[in-house]
C-alpha cells in the first residue's frame, strides 16, 4: 500500500448505511490492543470553535515542551492535517503503515467500521506509538455516539458554542443537541462549558451533577480588546495582559478566554508557564478561519458554514472593515440552513459569486444565485470554487473579496494565492 492507496482506502468507506453507536469502534480498538487506553486526552465537542480551541491548546502545550497530539476534522489542504504531533502532520510513511495495520482488523469485522471510525483508530494508534503526553481530541459532528467517545475519562471536557447544526442527526432543538454533546461527560473528568443560553447550560449542568463532575465556565467579561487587525488580535484576559493571538476573527475572543481557563484547569497536572501560554497563542496557525490570503487583491476566507458560524464571520468582517461591503464568494453544503446564512451574508455583500464546493453534499451554485438575488444582492454562478475565485479576482476592481462558507472550498479558493 502506498500513500494514495491508503487515502483511497480510507475515503472508500461509507457511513450512511451504518448503524449509529460505539460498538464498531470499541471492537476495532480491542482488536488493535486498545491504544486509546495508553493516552491522556482533552475532549472537545460543540458546534463551533472546536478546531480553533484545540489548535491553540495544542500549540501552547507544545511550547511547554510536551509531545502534544492533535486530532481534528476536516482537513483543508492535506488529509494528514487531521492527525498532528507537536504541530507536525503525521508523516506519509506512518500514515500508510498504520492504515495497513488498522485495515487488517477492520476488514475482519462483520460490521465494517466507517471512515471516521477508521481515522479515529489510526489517530489513536499513531499517538500511542509516538508516546504523546496528551491528545487534544476534537469530536466529529456528535458527542455521545461519536467514535471519539470511546476514550477513558479525559483530563478535561471542553464544550464549545452549541447551535442548530446537523439537526437531522443530533436533534432539532438546542436542548437535544446539548444532550448529545454532554454525552461525552464521564465520571472522573471536569468540564469547561462555553454555554451561553439557558437551554444548553441547564442540560450540561444537569449531566455534570448526575456524574458528580465539576463544571466551570469561562469569564467572558474578563476580555478586553486592545487592537484588532487582519494580522492578529491584541487583548487582555484577566491578569494576562497584552496577549497577541495570530487568529483574527472576532469570535476568537471567546475561544481565547476559554483556552486561558482550560490552561489554568490543566495546570494541576501539567506544567504550563505563562511564557508557553503567550507564545502558544502568538504562534497558532489555523487555516480557513478568517484568514487573509492576499493583500492585492485583498482576500479574506472563513469556514463559517452554519448560521452561528456565518454570523460570527459577518461580525468579524464588520469589526475590521466597518460599513464596507465585499465581493462575496460563497459555497455551502445543501444540508445547512442555507437561506438563513445567505440573508446574514447579504449584510456585508456588494455582489456575490456562488460556487459549488468539492463535495457530494454541496448545494448547487446556480440555486444559490436565486437566494442572493431574492435578498437584493446581484449574484453570478461561478461554477467550482477555483473558477469562482478567479472570477472574483477579475471582477474585484478594488473591492475586498470575502470567500466564506464550507471549508471544502479552501483548497480551491486559496490555490491561486499559495506559493507552493
């Protein structure tokens, strides 16, 4: 098996006909020798902010000298981004070797594991083999029945912002989704919750009480913005003054406050200096989250794709550019609340170019044109994401370009600006 064959094997496995549950993952890991039981985890679940939070924490712990695992999804440029050790992607050779190892056991199972279950097993095996000191583990779309939930009680559970997303799978109310996310809480852990609405807060507090688990909340009132630019944010968080964060979306303010609180909660077991905290935030790189791709033309991209994420992206644009309007490049999955997100985007749109992201679940660009025009914004069908971005560059005429929506757009919209 070579690298391309390993990736082809992973992507060839379908999930839509599989029964929900953890039994397949547990069986596969048992056959593999339960690598997850040799690891320590911080388990991160929620609707928005999981990846940024995980990346900032993993960078801070790497700065502190720990062998730090990071497991995230989706990737934006290369599959290996999903499994990282101290900021470095899993090497191709290790990915191939471990995929072959996992495949032997997976193919022997009567109920074959799904793609996400296979990838999770690969991640656990890799982190176990390299002796990771701690793994920052981002759940997939769920919580209770997410394959990441087979781990022992983690050092900390972080529950980020909860919103209405994947409602067909997780439930159609905030309470139902919060209950699903809270299903990762186990006796012997502690919980840090972003919960900002009574519905989710009550559910999480109830589960923590039932499990006899301490519950903490970030002090979002402790943050003071000092300066905001497209190159980073300068802020104070409580006693930590003059923090610089290389991530620029306004929504990162809340993530940073939670990250600072998480570091404080983890200091009872890990030595994390203030210097590691400062350096980790300054050195965090996270593609596709209000990221500047180019100065000329001026291009920003953001992976907000559900109403909560799009609202955050729109507010970030307003923070940096006031009442200025942008030439929008937009694509999204068809299973999202598309009309709601389009209406939000129109607040900052001078014109829109719609695209179809490279994914079978993508909404068709031609259908998106009608939604923008319904809200009074002139729109053009740009076809695929790369073609749409090239059209935007041609039509920009001094306007800022804001490419937002699905992260599946990122490889194409960033292609013409990348140096390699």
